[in-house]
């Protein structure tokens, strides 16, 4: 009888992959919402000032230059959002996921996030190419590996803080 109860409880918690997929989807959505808000403020506040400044420099392709500047600004912004959110997700993993599945859940969530991020970059690579960006798949893979390690590092910090204080989230 005890084996049946334990089996039902374990089946009810779901797999590490399902939990990681939900986690990565939530992280992906939160990062994209942050990017949307940043892009809106960029377009409303920074872009007009940069356009006026760059017009005095008489650049041949002003729009491409502005898009390059936005792309350069977006990467640090995304990494800073991950610095804030990843520890909270690590803390959540410590608090809510079975001990046996915690490692797999964290790594799979970070991997699924990177796969979604890379898929989004590939989907919009045609638009980026038209805007003057050079889409390099090797560079994309290296960048996603950096993001994967970045997310896991900060998720691990949140996990260890939760473990240290034994405080659930």
C-alpha cells in the first residue's frame, strides 16, 4: 500500500523535463517582456536623441546604425534581467522540486531557455540580415553557451542562498 501512495505522489509531481519546460517558458516570457519594455523606452526616449546626434555626423545609413546600437544595448540588458531572475528560479527549484530532480530541472530549464532564445534569433535572422547584421551561427552557439552558463551560475547562487537560509520561496 505504501508503494502505491509513493508512486501516485511521484507521478503527480511530474518529470524534471516538464518542470524545466515550464520554468524555461516563464523565464523566456519574463525576459521578452523586459526586452519589449526596454525597446519601447528605447524607441520613445533614446532613439530620437540618437537620431538627432547621428544626423549631424551625416552617416550614410542612419537606420542601420541605430539598429546596431540597439542590438548592442539589448544584450547587456538581457543579461542583467537574467542576473535578477535566475537566482529567484534557483531558489524556487530548491523550494519546490524534489531533491533528486533539482539538478536535471535547473540544467534542462537553462537549456530550454537557450534553445528558445536561439530559435527566436534564427527566426528573425532574415530581418536582421536585411538590417545589416551579420548572422553567424557559430557566434550564436557560443553566445547561447555563455547564456546557459550565466543562467546556471546565477540560478546556483539563488539555490545556495535558499539552502544556506533554509528558506522556501
